[in-house]
C-alpha cells in the first residue's frame, strides 16, 4: 500500500477520533456501590447524598457536566457530507450514536469539595465547535492542547476565587463544597470554551455517588498498615493536567502520520493498515486450512517454555495453533492477532507466550561463560548495559481497558497462578519483600491470595503505580544484594 493511501487512512482515523463520544449511559446505571442522580439546570438542591445503604458510607462523587445526545454528532456530520439513506455506514452510525454523553467530569471528595486536579474533558464538544467555525482541517492535537491551556487557566481562576470566598466565610470547610449554582456555571464555562452548547432540554449534569464500606472504629494508637499504605500512594500522585475523558489515541495517530510523511513508516504500522490480499487469506475450514493447521502444530514448532500450569490441562487445539503461529511469525517483527470472546483462554495463551519468551532468553544466558559476559564494557555510562543478545525480550501488556491489563499484571506474580511452586520457590523471598514492604520499617500482612511466587510482572501505567513500584524496589535492593538474586 502506498504512503499516500496510508496517510489518507490515518487522517480519517485521526479526524474520527475527535468525535468518539464518552459513554455516559454506562455510568448512569446504579448498583449496590453506586447511585446516579440527574441534575437539571437551576437545580438548587445540595450536591450531596446523605442516605447511603446500611453499613456503607459515601466514598466520593463524580459530576459529569454538560450532558447532551450523541445524535448531535450525526447532525453535524450530515451537514458536512450527506450520507444516502440505507447506506451501511449510516445504519452502523445510527446504532453507535444512541444515548447520552457529556462534556467533562469532575471528582468530588466525600465532603463534596471539588478536586480540580481530577478534571477531565471530552474532545467531542471542542471538535464540534471547532469544525463548525473552521472546518475539519482545523482539528489537530496542537490546537486542542492550546485550547486545554485556556481551559486550565479558567479552572485555575475558578479555584482561586473559591478559595478566596472560603477564606472570608465563617462556615470554613463547608463553604468549599461544590455549590448547586456552580454546576450550571461550569456547564456554561465549558460551552463558551468549546463553542458548542447542548440543547436546553438536556440535564445539566449527572451526579455519580460512590459508596464504600464503613470502616471499623480504630484505636488512636495508630492506623492499619493498609490505610497508611493508601496514604503513601495518595501522597505520591503527581498533580495532573486536564485529562482526556473519551480518547487518548490522537497524539499517537499524529506521530504515526509524521512517520509516514517522513518516509519512515514502521513495518508493524504498515502491516496493521494494509489488508491481506485475498490469495493470502486462509480458510481453516478448507482443505488448505487443514494442511495449515497440521503444519503449524508440528512438534518442532511447539513453544520452548510453558507456564507452571497443571500438566493435565494442555492447550486446546486453536490455543496451541495461535501460540505456535505467533512465535513462528514474530521471530523478527510484525503483528499477530488473536480474537476471542471472554472466557476462551486468551490470558492462558498469553501466559505460555511469556514462559516461551523467558525460556528463549534463558538459553542465551546459558551460553555465557560467566555473568560478566552479560554486560558491555564500562564507558561513559554510569550503569553497564546488557549485551544486545539479551535485549528485545521485554514485554508490555497494554490495552484501552486498564482494568484488564491490571488484572493480568497483578495475577501473574501470585502463587495461585502457578500449579507447582516447589521448582521456583527460590524466587519467592524477594517478591514477598517487594509486595509486603511499605516503608523501610513497616510491612503489611499479605493474604494467601496475594502471596507472590516471583517478580514476573508489575502494574505500572499511572504515576501512583510507578512510584509505588520504584520506591518498594529501592527498599529491596540491599535485600537482593544480600541474597545474591539476579532479577530477570
């Protein structure tokens, strides 16, 4: 596929990404730990909820501001390029643009005070206003970032005015709780900032109330380790700029477009955007497909390592096919896709790929004459670097679903994820210390389900996770040196 065609695809994706709406309907569904309350304009009732379920307390709030229909996007697109009735794209778009979305969100503490560092805004209302005034060509990450700076100034001024007002008010902390009129003011501020104002018949906001268990009364002698750990993590959170509520792919797409424009298209990107020609596609239910399955399941294609799972539970036919195909076709670089609904064994498959990757690296280590051969000679760098043969085995698990990634990263090191722990118990002490230590003089007790077997994965991503991991790892350095353990 030509670079011009790749650029056209990326440009379409880039423009489309600005119009991806945040799904407010999913947050409007109440459950035992959450209640959602719609607020209309000029609603003067308190922005508080004082009737949590028995045994529960209010743990926090989120206000979703500037509610409007997703269908407003369709009205804009129809004005830009009319789509014939009955068109397949039209039918699909109608299904995706049902329900409500919003312009921004703001978290409140349990006492109702706004946490402006948590403010997130959707690109959608800004994109609608921008296109109406200047056309599709005006959409860019740089223009949006400049608009965010203006919004940041508006919020900073608002927060400063609230602080001044609180200082003059004898009510003290109560006066800093979000006032009913401020919801309307924030919605108006967002409309002026974006150039898009939702229709007046929509609610002004959705108030999400979150519940947590009422903590037991504690002795004043000290807090529990877990509570103190939570405080440490809260203190480590960096002050954030305005976050994006709906999409985070826009800067990446612009970097990809810049690479293609410069004639430096990565092989994986070209492969991802280029459809396979019909002659290269294989129907596994055909005679050719059966030959492909037999070839890919040949013994010499089997993965070199396997996760510490019950040996009686082998991979299914198509799981093993996917593992063998991935390790064979990704010997250099490229992409390999595995699709399947929840519960079909994708995470189980991933574990065997992790094990195979570690085993491949272990074979390289085993060929070294001594440990020093794993490091390059010391030059100007303060830290000796690994020889190239030992690099390239790193793995990053990433997804637009943070919960799914965290579940994998947190579960892999747990003892419950391995069937026979005896062969790898020598890895457990360092992992246990890393998981349990909070500070250099304080640890927390680990439950059986949280007990680790080794340092195989860590949930990173946000600043709190990175800070927690790096600070605990630094606490373990002397322990690691004492035990003589080399981290993988």
